[in-house]
């Protein structure tokens, strides 16, 4: 599978990750510190009696393979069973979602880096079968390496069930920053689930474990991600159709009381004429947030500038702003 992706021209944009964990050997006795094996047990622990792979030197040729924690191939076992039912995507799930516990995950490279999170290309497959799928693995960085540069405005209207956590977040203490960081992955996964179920054009959210979200990979079978709206050439863009698709999704979003909060031509993907909105961790509750209406209008005008530059009449942007305000019951 790695060779297939590596040979693809379209995969050249995805930088390969570092050293793979595949083929990792089992621990040998001599890997441990001596104090772990008291002298009285030395007769049972003799490193020189084992070869480099952990087999006894006097073992027959057909001896069983040493037990290891890793899968027979890939980088890790599927994490599907590590997520609770509420940490898995809405049902009915698409047929391509691999839920078998015998599946393994193989990391194929990095698709995108960002200030708060990085997106990796991940293949989940069942060894010995044709059952496999590509997913985008969005991983939020730890507190020391992420920069939530926009969080103050977006967090207005959000409350934590514990007042001490809310106070720490407001004061931006070390604990508060950690709590803020922990909210982003959960907030994005919850938003994706809600929006997908409502009919908004977003990637299907497969599952969340900690600060890693696995979701639908919007791209082709070779591992090439779909281009952003901003990257489309004029001859590739059906401006009217894409604007209509965008309007329908934003209308559903507004009717549910939300705005994207950071919409632009750079966080909308287009594949085979299908528009997909991504990056929704900062989704704004336009009713609870005192600046909700301004977020909604800014979303439309930001992305509308791309459409206007490609021939969309400018008055259509203002009309969509007014329509969404009505959908959100903001007047």
C-alpha cells in the first residue's frame, strides 16, 4: 500500500512521516535494567540464551513468533474500539467506514499543517482482505505547541459545566489554556456530527479519540486531497452551482443557530463539483454569542469575495447575508 501511494504523482504534495513503527521487534530481556531481575532469578533470565529477535537459541525452526503489542502490519491497531458510542459518527454510517476490530491503521503522510492542528492521511484496512479506506486524521497539538490565536471571540457564549474551569479559561491560566485546547477537538467533532446529520456539506466524522479526529478524506483513491476553492482555476469552477451549494449549506447551518465562524475560500474543498466545508472547531452559536450576527455576515462576505472576483453579481452576497440572518431568526 505504501508503494502504491509513493508511486503516485498526485501524492507528491504529501510529505512522508518519520520512521515507521512497522516491524518493531519485541522487547528482549537485556533491554531492561539489571535491577528488574534480582540475582536469585538470574538462572531464568539469561540474555545470551536469546537471539536478536527474542527467540531462544535452542528453539526449533518452527517456533512460534514472539508475542508483540503491535499489529502484523501497519502502524497501530484500529482505534475504533477505543471510542465510546458518543465518540463515533452518526448512524447510519457510510459503507466505507471500517469498523472491524481486526483492522489496522497505517499513516501515509501529512496533508496539511495548521496553527492548532495537523491533518494526516491514514489508511484503515483489514489485513488479508480488500476492506480498506482512506481517512483524514486531524490531530490537535499539545498545549506547548498549539496557538489558539482566535479563541477569545469564539469562546464567548460557551460555558463549561464546572465554574472553576470557566474561570481558568477566562483568565488564560496554564490549566485554563489546557482546558481550552481540550475543547477544540471535542467541539469540532460534535459540530461535524451535528452538521452532517442536518445535511450540511461537511466530511463525515468517523470517530474521536482524545485530540485526534478521524473523518472522511475528501480526495481521490491515490491520496491526493481535493483542491481548496481558492485553488480552482476559472475553467474548473461552475460559479453559480458552487454558490448555490454554499448557500444551501449555510442556510441549514444558520437555521440550526450557527455560523462557521472562519469561513473563506481556503477552508472549502471542491471535488468533482461537490463543495465540502471543513475546519469547524470554532463554530459559533449565533444566538448565545453577542457577536453572532457579525460572524455570520463576515463568513458570507469573506467567501463571497472569491465568487464576486469570478463573475458573481455583488448584490447576491448581500442577499445571502440577509437570508441567513432570517434563517437564524436574527432579524
